[in-house]
C-alpha cells in the first residue's frame, strides 16, 4: 500500500485550531509503528491549473495564485492566506489524483492529507481552499480511467462542497453521514445524507453506516471509492458533538475499508478533519485508519 505525502502539506497556520502539523506527525507515527516503510511514501506533484479548473472557476484560481482574494473571501476560508497555503492545497489536490491512480493500480492508496470537502467551485470555506477529491475524480474521469465514483464522507461535518459540485451528476454518488446540528448551514443535499443527532455513539453510528452502505451498493456500482475518514466524530473533538470512541472509529474504518475490499473496488483514503483536545488522539485515529487499510490490503 502506498501513502502519498509531502512535507509541504503543512498549511503553516501557526496557532490555529486546524492542526496542519498532523500530516507530518502521522507520517512519523506510521514509520515508528512499522505500518509503513520509507519507500511506501510517494511524493506528489502539484495539480496543474487545468486539473484544478475541472472543478474550480478560473477567476477563483487566478485570485488564489495572485493573492487577489478579498478580505471577506479570506475570512470565509477561515485560514490565513499565504503562498505556502496555495502551494499546500495545489499539492494536496495533486496528491489525491496520484492516490486515485495508485488505488486503481493496487487496490488501495491513501493521501496523508486532503479531504477538503467544504470547498466550492468559486470559493473556499471551513478550512478548505480547493476540493482535492472532486479534482481527482474529474481528472480520473477525463482520462477515462473511471466513469463512476462514490464519495463516503464520514467527517463530523456535512460535505457541502462535494454535494454542490456533483449535484445532478449521476456518475458520482455522494454519501455524507454527519452531525445535523453543526456546520455547515445550509447543507445542500448529497445523493444520501444521514443527519445524526447530537451525542450519537458507536452502536447507532455503526448500525446506520452499515444500512447506508447496503442501500448505496444496491443501486450504484462505483469504480472507485473516495473515503473521507474524518477523525472528528470522536467524543473528545473540539468541533464535533458526536460520541464515538477510538474503538468505534476503528470499527467504522473496518466497515468501509472491508466493504471496498469485499467488492474489489479500488479505495482512496483522505484524512479530512480532526480537532481532538489532545493532538495525539487525532494523530492516533488517522494512523489507525491507515493501519487497518494496510492490514486489509495484504
């Protein structure tokens, strides 16, 4: 199993609730625990502007690359603008494209980054600047490597950008299971949304996840699955109100990764959000996702 990673994924946010340093720490932990070896990591190239334009408006791309975002547009992103930020999000989009190709070749791959599901064609929001998963899907479709894709978004927040980008497109099924009383507002409809009440715990979460996947695969046969494995349904997350335990999150991963494995459908894992009170918990959750994927890929 290959892990796509760059040291430049760090968004250089400083003292910010989005822990961009987690990417580096996850790589270190994967090596430390023997989940990955140094040659399992693959360095991505930045997505091309033409790749990004498969999803995002050219005017928005130009503003990002030339530092011409308005104050209001930067506020909406909720991350400070910098050249390093632009470099990081273009690299992350390239990383999801590369992970998609690797998954099609080898069955499963992970981008140790990405999952920026709140980005829209004409703006960024909610810590998300470019929608790397949508860019990757559109690039794979353009190359005719796939026709149909499924997004399984298990971040605590609904994937509003994903829903908007693929609205009305029968080639992409968008599934989001999230806390209802949480950002974003409004929530544009995904192909399937499961709106969870505050305090939902392991048992109910896993039951609904299994039911939802059964429902999806009865009517849709994806050629690739993009799994946005957010760490923020965790009960100790600062921006979430669900109550999943560490074991519950691990079982969630086993359900999704196991279903892809059983169906022999290529799987791409991206990280999405995670804001635990203890950074090491977020790192552990993401690392466990990668360990489960690696074990199932053997």
